[in-house]
C-alpha cells in the first residue's frame, strides 16, 4: 500500500500521523509539578519493567523467555512514546484502523503486517499486541509489547527464508485486528494463527503471556491516573517529552558542527543475487538556527533487493526510524555516565527530519517485497549514522559494532518430536575514543544467548565450547570487543540455518583503527554462507559459530604494549596478532607474557614505514575490495 492509499491517522486530539504536536521549545510544560514529573516518570519505567518481567516469566518460547528478544513500551493518547529504556513498535496502525472513542476496557489489538504497521514492525515474526489504558471511561494511554516469535508459518521453520522473493513466502500476515474484545479472546483468530505455525503451543503461550502482561500494565497505568488525575498526569507526559527534546538539543546536537556530512555503508548479500554492495547512504545536514536542526537524507540508497533484506522505513514520516537511530546520538554526551542516563522517547522526534528516496529502495520497498532479514539494513543504519557523525566530529564516535544474526538447527529431537532451536548471538562492540569495545554484547537491549544448561536439556546437541573468539576484535589504540566462539556437537541428524550479515564485510575501524573479524560458521571445517536455510549436519559433527568482532579506534601501534600483553595473557589476542597487528614483541613465559620494550619499538618503527600515508579515515577490512571490484576504500571514507 502506497502512502497516498493509506488512511489518515487522526487521534483524539486532532493530530495526524506525521504531524508533530506543538513544541514547547524544550522548556518544562507549565503546570507540571516537578516532583510529580519524577514520580510519573519513575512509575512509567516501573510499569514497563513489570510488563517485561511478566512476559519473560510466563512466555513459552526460548526466543522470548530465554533470549529476551522482545520489548514493551508505553505511549500516550497522542501516540507519543513516553518511556526510553528501549525502543518499541508504534500505536499509529491501531488507531488508524480502530477509532479511539470506540475502544473498550479489556480490548487487545494485534498486528504483524510489515506494510500496514506504519514502519513499526520489520518482519513477520515480530508479533505486536497493544492495550488501551482507560480513565473515567476514556482512553488515556497505551501499553504495547512486541517480540520475535519462533514461527508464524512461511516456507521454512522460523519464518525467515533466506532466499524469499516476496513477503508471501515469509509467513502469515495479520493486519491490525482486535484479538480480545472487552476481555474475551478471539478464538477464531488465535486458531488461525496457531494453525499456521510449526510451533503452535509456544506461539499460543507467548501471545497469552503478552496479552496478559499488557492488560496488567494498563491497570497499573490506570491507577496512576486515578491517583493524580488526567490533567496532572498528562502535563507530566508533556514535561517528560519536552525535557528530552531540550536535553538532546543542548547537550548532544550542539556538539555536531553545522554543515553537510555524507557517509555510506553496505549490506553484502540478499540471499538471491550474488554478493555485492547494497548501499545505505546518509547525508546529514546540521543547522542549529532552525527548529529542526538535523536533516537525514537517504538519497543514494540502493534499489530494493530481490531477497529479504529490505526494510519498510518510510512510513509516518519515518517516526520509528527517528527513535531507532537517536540512541547513537548519546555517544556525544560529555561522559559515559551521562550517556547512560539519557533515555530516548518521543522528544527526539521534533529534532529530526527524514527525507526518503522514492519508492523502490532498500528503505522504501514496494509491497510485497520480502523483509525477513531487514536487520541487514536497519541495524546497519545505526552504524551509518555513527560513521557520518565520526566524520563530522573528528572521530568522537565508536567504531562499528556487531549486528544481529540468527543461527540455529532444527529436526527431530531424541523423542522423535520436531524441534526448532534458534539463537541470536551477539558480538563485539566498537572501540571508543576513551575505552575498548565490549565483548559479546547484544544490540537488542537485555537480550542474551540461550543458557547452555537449558539448551542441552531440551535439544539434541552438546555445547562443547562457549567462549571469546580470539583476535576477532579490531586492532586499535582502543581494541574492538570480541565476538563469541561457540561449538555445537550434534547428537542427531539435523538442518542448520543462518540469517547473518558481516560474513564478508567487517565491522569497520575508525581514525586509524582496524576492522574486526567477520562472522563465520563452519560445519566440520566447511565454511557456510551467511544466509542458509537447510544445510544438512550429521550426528557427531561440530558446528562452529564465530561471531563478529567490533572495529578498532585509533592506531594499534599507539596502544600501550602492556595492555597488548595483558590481552594475550587473557586469550583475547594471539601472540601472532600482538606482533603483526600491534607491533608488540613478547617475551617471558606463555602464561605470563611481557612486552619486550626494545624489540617492540623496532617492530613498530618497521610497521609505520609500511603504512600508507593517505590511509582513509575508515578501515572496512579485506572484504570490501572483494565486493567493490578491487577498490581499497569508498570515496566517502576520506575526510
């Protein structure tokens, strides 16, 4: 459905999706008691966490319960996201199709249709439930949860076919529907959904957990309105959002020099065509004298892919993408401690204008383009914004971080019943201008790997190793974080699946830092492609998964040799990596290596003579020349 065909979204106060509420200029809203603002803000955070805790304790699928690949969010009646601990989907598609004044207590709305979600849902396994909050018979807010579920049908187990050419191959599409009507579940809709899933019991259990948790959250918020009154609570909502707007404008955006800055990054394959560079280009224009100081233009982004790496981001003026990308701006804070204090809510939206190319690109795909691997684009955009800001600020941004990849196996268990094990393994974050990157972090907040004890008790394999992938972090003055090294020995024949990018291109290093190691999976020594649906693996064979390392920041030849020796002692860097990447020559016992000062100085002097004088600001690793036709770097990599 094109924008011109989409119904207008009007809310209770007369605003329309895409139009911003009147700005308060970042000043606290008049009439909001500052003490009550703190109480309301704390209550919102508490309710959001309570909803997520309830889902985690009552859901059935490992992806929701154990990996925690889900999010909750609280929105006001003007559809503004109030909480900022994490991202969430949007309420816009619900109020578009169901007028607010017709909603009743106990209603639960559901959707997962990418093209009818106004940009809030990226692929079909992300199922979203929305519950209205009532006070004195009127809707005053919304509680929402969405998460990645095991299976919603489609061509392959897990609903993420790597070579899909249309969304119809990816599973069951559900536009916004009323799943519960005044507390009564719609059994027909639930039956249709579970009938289309290969894992019907876990799907039904997860949906029940999410609906019940959001209904509980709605009751908690209703109590807040009962206690303080609608006018006072809504004044606090205005103040919370306004304060975020002013904080981001004053503390973060002010650090970006005015002007126009351009950078781009790439997805490497789409599951259909041969690997090539799928460009995501960003032009950032900064003007602090106007009400909307940041303009992000995606012109130059590649045409939509044949395969499933597209992301439908150009809906509702890109309001979801604004909130999705805004956390990168927090890296501009004065200190890491201050960075951690800054939440992202609807207050960032008035500060950013997004300009999209015409329909038919990676970010503006035309229905029914497939989208199940849209992480290749939407997560890469975080790095594109970080890269363009690094150019603008002289490197005051982290190097590139890991992205999400899904790996797993499926087949028949020891008892003969079908199973699906799918895991989201993290990787290393990028080195920063003040510290090394973090090891094995997960982009989705609070998500995690599946515990070994749980996995081995449920599925027919043994985890023979789970540790850090040595040498995976990009060398630098501040080293990139390390990825995982995980070995699974299969106890029964099965099929291996993978949805992963960064298997050719690496996480880039910046300001002299080097790229990290890419993602790689080997089955009995045979390397797999990043996109795999059903590669056979036999009983007794070992699957080795090695996830990406983050990029390095600053020249590795400037890193303290004692830190390099410590990395070797800790198993994070090999002795060969110390010598070849950092120019550090070691001496002493293997379990207590020490840097040889004189030999290290000589080795580093030698390496500096070999370094090119015109090196680019970004290092993309050896995979870039492979896909660029031999070009060592992109033109935008120069400063």
